């Protein structure tokens, strides 16, 4: 009897793993569907363990479940594969010394009181472009000693975990927070120039995650707008932030294709930035994407700062000749796909009203 209970429990867990793997393929924006985009690496490990356990205890009598587990494992590995060294990179790193702009983005965690760690990190990295998320008034006051060193600072304090601080020492034609979807979470839009005077645009994003009561329509709208924004300008563009979406999701892939973006993680590793406190739960939701005119010299996660996120640090060059020799050609949209995306973004913009 105990063996039968063990088999029943094992089959139930295995079946649930298969369902969790299949749900995101539905395309639904429901939070309880989209949440399964995140733990693909963890699900792959559990699927592999379940496959071995079911095959070892039941043999060919359970071949349908074994086959389903095998297909689920293959699907998860296929989605993760581009973010491992097994895949080839789509961006070769520029040689040391070629970078001219250092960027630092970090979700500091609003209730985190390790202000000194963040100040020390900013002092150590000395970024030309700084983006901090989850900043309330307490955080902004604590950061004033380092913000004082930047001529352009945009402070957007909020007590709902969606505050934002942007600072840069680069020449800034504009820098402001805006709404890119119907909710109140801000995004940062800036037009900057590197020390050589070469202009580029920067977008900082921190949309809401899929959690109970919060589906992903608003998050996806923000990310999609930032994607199309790249096609609306001839300037090079850099997007950074806590996307609350993983690199391998359908929405992230669409983001890359719509905007013609490249991802320095491809072919190098997961760079799992969240959860910094639980190694077994980590996934890559803090992201950086660049258009093809931008060369990346270095890209890494920073140290623990008391937050549940690791910081993201990158050094880039706006030298178009250098970028052309290092970057692959971004994947292009078909005209029909571009028209569908444009219509969807315009529908969202009409709901925002005349402000944006």
C-alpha cells in the first residue's frame, strides 16, 4: 500500500510539472500562467529528476508520463539554451579600453536599509549613467551624497516599490519619467551624448510582475512600447532595468525582434539577478538590451547590496564602426508583424491620454 501511495504521489507531482511547463505556451497573460515563465531552469531540474524516478519505479508501464516528462524537459532546455555557453553569442565583446560609457542599474529593494552598500557601489563603479529602482524618499535622501556628483538627476520617489532615480554626468538633451501603460509605474526616457558627442537614447524600465491580482497586460505593454521606440528613432538605444520578465519569455523574444535589440547574455550565461537571497530560486529578470550600433565591452552582475536583486553593470561604446564588426544583425520583423505591433501600441497610447 505504501508503494502505491508513493507511485500515486510521484505521478501527481510529475503531471503537475508537465502542466506547469505547458501553461506558458498558451500565450495567456494571466498571472498564474505567466509566473511559470520564470523558473524554467528549476523546472528543468525537477522534470529530469521526475523522469528518472518514474522510469525507475514504473518502467514502460508509465511510458506516456515518461514521454511527457521528456518532452517537457526538452522544451525547457531549448528555451534556456541560448543563455548558456553552448549557444554562440550574438555580440562579441569589445576589447578593453574601447568603452566610453559605464552604466549601473539596481533594484535596491525599498525596505532595504543597507544604504551604505549602495553608496559604496556607486562610488566604486562610478557610472556615467545610474538607474536605481524601488526608491522611496528615505532612499533618495540617503543617496544624496552620491547624487550630488551628477549634474542631471531625475528623482521619482514612491512608496509603492516603483520609485526611480536616474542620474548621469553625460550631456543630457532630455531626461524624464513617463507612463508607458495604464498603471502608475514610471519609466525613464533620456536622450544623452557620450563623451565624444555621439547621441543615444536610454530607457529605464520597472514594470509590475505577475503576482496574484496582477496579470501581465500592463507589463507587456511597457516592454512592447520600449521595443517599438527603438524603431522610431535613428539613434542608438540602450534599455536597462528590472523587467519583471525573464530573458527567455515569449514577451522578451518579441521585445528583441520588435526593437531590433541585441542581448549580451546570449551565449554567455543566465546572469540570474533575482533572487539574490535564495540561490535555488534565481532567474534573469534584470536586463540590458542594446541596438546594433552599440558595442558592449563588459557586462556583469554586481555584489550583494542587501536587496533581493543583484545590480547590473555594463560598459559600452557608441562607436558604430566598432559595433558593426562585433554584433550580429538583429532579427527583423515582417511588415505584417510590424503592423500588428504598431496597432497594439497605439491602442495602449490612446488609453493613456494626451500626456504621453
